[in-house]
């Protein structure tokens, strides 16, 4: 593509000709002949330090923020915020593929992945084409491909959307994280339907305050065009603030009867959920293998979304017969000694509180709750003791272990967690596999909760990803016993 087309509607200083650009990237290692290199600041590195390396690797144009080295080798175009501009550059380069797609963006502290996957399933069951995108990865005909992010960087995101569009797909249910909103990754994505699941306590290491966290979420809704639709959780206290700020039509879902689609009745156990919803004076029931009261809201959001894109309620009902589980989300296994094992990605105080309150509803009177969890290194330290306090409130026994310690001392992380305990009913087993095996072996008639990693296939220790899977450990144990 000609450089002038890539720079369309972008404010910059500097001179350039109309050379052809074959590739755009923010990673100097991925630069090839005739690339445009965009110098952005990352978590650990600053792309401005790699501009000359990028030029040596074949970059023929550079976007920077004024700190670029002086050179006449290639055009260097200066902008105020390269990361923000990168989103527009990517949209221009890939010809704004989101305009050809029906983008359904899901944001919130909890429930993004489950809601995204349910919507994707219902759309496909209705014989329409859909490709989901989120924490689990990019859904392709040959399987799910991991992107490494809940919402990829803008260049990768636009490239994925172009691939989806070129493949004839019409719908894209995608998770939109607060990080992605704040880092401009979705600035040039045309969102047709935006869903708000809830706002809890998370990511304060990045956002610094709960209010900043909410403001990031709010940006998705204030950016919606008047032709878009917002679907909002009526039960969340932040929903009224969103309603006051948006310029598009909105609909609500929840347990409250004032919601447009509300939960009328429900039956819950560890094997299934049966729920009745009412929408426009019509009641319909859904029977599903998804368990937990919180999943009733995820199902409600997905159902309301499906209705809004024209899928009949009888098709929505039938689709749940074929939806078995969401990988790594309240994923349930039956083990020896009459134990039920639940693996979940929960890694924040709000998610912990949600999980435990649901377990209390689902468990039988004599069942014990055994918990296994750790906390990520180089992340919000303030939540560690809070998560321990929540776990202690509901658990009969607790194993504290490692969960992606990264470059932080595993002992310091565990010490931070243990500050939240007031009772001596926990053990420390740093090796996560050993902690899981011991819990599976030592108890009977219990619910064993393995929290924090979900479908992750690794432990991040220092700068290395060491193979590890909670799911595989549990499945192997069950098969061998």
C-alpha cells in the first residue's frame, strides 16, 4: 500500500514520498523489506531505542514521537502518540475490516470469556458464520489459536479481523479488556453491539484506582455510534452511569424484573442449571450444563444479544443442548473419593467472591470446600491478602501455591497472600502440580477448587514459560485412578 494511504486522516510532521509499504510492525525483530516501523513504549522496552535497528532490518518508513534519531535514510514521521496512531495506521493498512463485520464487543471484570463463547456458539448453531476472539484465542475453522492477549495489539487485531472478513465470516464476538481500551487497541474498531457484564475489583496495578478502571470501560460505550446497541447488566451499580453517557439505544438484562430481559426462576446444582427468562412478556426456559448463579447472567447477556441480531428464542433454547462447557471457566470433573473438581480462571477478589458464593449454593450440606490458588508476580499486590481472606471465609482447607511468579520472589508473593489469613487452615506447597495431586488424594466428598490459571498451558517463571496445565494434571489423575 502507498504510504499516503496508510497516513490518511493522521496528523504528523515530516516529509515523505509515496513509496510502497509491504508490512507494518512495532517489533523491530519482525521488520522486513519495505516495512513501516512504529516506535511505541512497551512494558519493558521503548521502540524508539530500536529505530536504527529497524531501518537496518529493512524499514523504509518510521512513525515516532519526536525522540527519533536524526537520519535521512528513511522518512521519519513525528506524531504526538505513536500507540494511538498505530491503531489508525493498522485500520488503514488492512482497509478497516470491522466495517464489513458485525462486531460484538464484551467488556467487564468477570464473564467476558463465557459470554463471548456462548454468543459464538448460538450464532453458529443458528447456521450463521461467527469467529470469536478473546482470552481463549482466535477461533478458526481448524481450531483456536492463542494470541497471548485478551484483546491483541491493534496491528494484530486488524490483521485478524481482515482474515476473518476475507474468510466470509459475518459475526465476531470479541472480548474487549480495559487494557485494550486504555492502550487504544480498539480505537478504530466499529463495534455494533457492546455488552457490559459487571465491574469488580481488578487491574489496579495498571489503572491505579477503581474509578480509572471504570472510566476505561466507559470509553467503549461513549465511543459507540448512534446506530450501535449497548446491552447492560441492570444489576450492576455502574450501569446507570453508562446509560447517562451513551448516545445509542440500550437494553438491559438481569435478575431485577425492571430489566428488559430478566431471570424469572432458576434451579441450580453441580450438574446443570435450569432457568426461565422473560423478554417482552414472553417466558422461555433454558437447560444447560453451565453451572453457577453467575452464569445465569452470562447466559442472559448472550441470549439478549442473540435476540437483537434476529435469532429466534426457540433456536437459542435448542443451542444450549449442545454447549458442554467453556474451557477453564467453572470446568467440572468427577474424581475418586466422591470429589468434584472445579477449575476456574478466577484471579481477582471479585471473581473469588463470585466463585465461592456459587459453590455454597451448589454444594451439599456435608461437602467440604478445598481451595488451591496462588497470585501472579509483578501484578497488583494489594489484592493478594484480600483473596486469602475470601478463600478462608468459605474453605475448609487451603493450599497456597505458585501462579506465574514471573520476576518476583515466590516467597514474597506467598507471604503477601498469607497476611490475609487469620486461621491456621492452610498449607504452602510451592510446586503447583504437587499441591493439586495432594488435594485430589487427601480428601473425599469434597469440592476441590483449583483457581487462577484456567486453560493456561504454562507457568511464567522469570522470563520463561514452563509447561504446566491444571486441566491435564486433573485429567491424568482421574484417568490413572
